[in-house]
């Protein structure tokens, strides 16, 4: 006769605060703020952490928050990171907590990441670590870089968020993975990310007399076709990479004008720095077709972030905790993911582990960065428990 397996105590504790975690997530979801503009979210986080007894430092990297519990003199310092920013997307969900900010939406789960981290802070505050310090990093601007090419992670690092940290953990929602499961991977897990901005210039003229001008729209069309052969023909098929155009626009939008200029914006994703350099050099070669056809171009490349690389030893803490809380069968070994994350800057400073938390809505999966994105909120207390236990186990608790 088999006996019923009782859930780990931390899961029971997390379930007791589930309603509070869900309420926090829904509030943040309803009031999203874009990158570098997360003032109200940062204020909410700082107030909550102060009430829990944490030492709080707001305004880090702009609107970021650092909050600490425990004594560094007692042992090591472990960091838990959560991003706070939303995306410029108009939400199309019917939920009562649907975004109230037109054109802004938490379409990547950062509201859930922040709520999970706040839940982990609640759990750790119930029994503060006695053998080290936990530092929470609530980060702004994961989704974009500023005019200097810096994201929220790099700005927080510059302002000391990683000082004396020995290891760091972070999670990310995964709408493709079921609630109760996580995905992990040693080494490179998420791709490096570049952004490129291209301006293609021709000679404007009347649409009835195209022979007197150089059509920038035609130039752009030829360039796009040439550029799209880079991945399939200019690099090894054994090297993962992707190149995508996210937008194209003309300086004129009239039926009877031959456009003078067309602007394109896109991204490349890869794992090896040499492949990133190859893609950019080949992109410039492909753009030479513009000059052959009588036009000109300029291109700007921004190196947004390197690949997210997980340290095997720190990753094993995640595996151990998740196996204990969720069952070993629910710890899935992941493959490469072409998504990108500026957590990579932090895990370059100290050993780190980044894992995916299953948040799939089984009867209606929702892809990230879409107007319909949402999560199964049953995952929230699990995320809180996993983060808190990773911190405890790393500190030796």
C-alpha cells in the first residue's frame, strides 16, 4: 500500500501566499510600464520589500531596486533577479486585469517574474537566512537598450548590483511548457542578440516618371532578398543563427511618389561571437546591391547582449531544488533557444543559472510578444518557491 506523498513545506507555504502573489502580478499587469519608465512598478516593489524587512536601495539603473536580507559576514551572497518592463503592444485579452495603459502590455511575463520574486522574498522573510545574504535585483529595461547601447542589466551592474555577489539565479515564463515543469540547460542556453538599423536612399521623383529617379522601395526589396540568404548560404548549417526584419518604412507614403528613403530594422541571433561578426560582414556585402543599382545606404549595428550561459554547478542547484519540489521527471533538459536576455551580462560577472518556468495555458497556449499573451497563474507560487529554495540551498540552508 503506497502512502500519499506530501508536498514540500515550502510549497505549502507558497500556496498560502498564492492569492497575494497573484494579486501583485495582476496589479503590475494592469499597469505596465515601458523600458526605462518603470517608476510606479519600482515604487511598488520597494514599498513591498521594505514592509518585509529588507534593506532597500531604489533608483538603481534608473528605476531598478536592490533589496537585501541577511548578513554577508555570515557567508556568501546570492542574487535573485527579476525584470520589470513591458512592451509597446496593445493587449487583446478580455481579463479584468487587462492593461489599462493603451499600447503598453506585459507580453513577455515580466509581471510574473516580478511577482515570483516578491513571493520568494515573502518566503525568505518568514525564516531569514542565517548563513549568508540574499540580494534581490528588480531590473528595469530588459527589452531594450538606451542611446548608449546599455540595457537595465548593464546599468545596474555599473551601479554596483553585483558587488560581492557569489552566484545569481533567474527564471522566465515559458508558455510552451506545462505548469509544474521547468527547463534547464548547461552552457549556452539563450542566443546573443544584435539589432541593426538600415537606411537605404534613392532619388525621389513623380510616380508617373520613375525613370528620372532611383526607387528606394525597389532597392530595399532587393536588399532584403539578398540579406535573407546569409543564414542559408553564408554560414555553416551546424551553427545556430537567425536573422529577422521586424519593420520597414518609407519616408513617403503616397501612391504617386517614388520614395527617397526606406528604413529597416531587424535582429540577428547567434551563440558564437564569430558568427555574429560573420552575419554583420555579410549583411554589409548584401547591401552593396543598393549601390550597384544607383542608391546608397548606411547601417548601424548594436550589440544588445551576449548569449546566456549557465554555470553547470549553479544549474545543478536548480535541478536539485526542482527535483525535490516538482519531481525529477518534471525537470526538462532544454535545447538551444534563439530568444535573448540581458541576464547574460550578470552571469558573465558571476556564475549563474537561468531557467524556464512552465506557464502554459493548456487549452489555449499564448505566445510571448503577442497581444494575446497570458499565463496560467498556478505557476506563480511554484516560481516563488523555486527561487527561494535555490537561494537557501546555495547558501547551505
